[in-house]
């Protein structure tokens, strides 16, 4: 499979930072749209004035755990990338 823009979504924000949906919702929507390379990319926990309230927590354990679960759910059907 080629990595065309149509099959890739590698900069996805979730409700863990400033997005609206959960990582699972975003992954399901991406898969349903035919995406085969899905990447979550939350805002850094580094304080930036214009990102106040919209960044990942300093402890990224939950973020990583959720993405690792999604890797298992979509194994062999969609690559789940951690950003």
C-alpha cells in the first residue's frame, strides 16, 4: 500500500488536549474514512500562553496507554502512530 495523503491522518488532536473527540472516536472515524495510517499528535505539556488549557498533561502515561490499546484494536488494519 502506498502512503498517499488519502490514506494518512497523522496530526490528530483529541479531547486530551484541544480536540473534541476521544482518541478512540477519532481512530474509528479515520478508519471508517479509509485512513490506514492514523497518528495522534497532542499539544506538548510545555506551558505556552496561547495553549493554556489545551495541552497534554505532564504525565503522558494515559495518552500512551490509550494509543497502545488502539494499536491492538486496529492491528493489521490500520497503523496507529504516537506523536
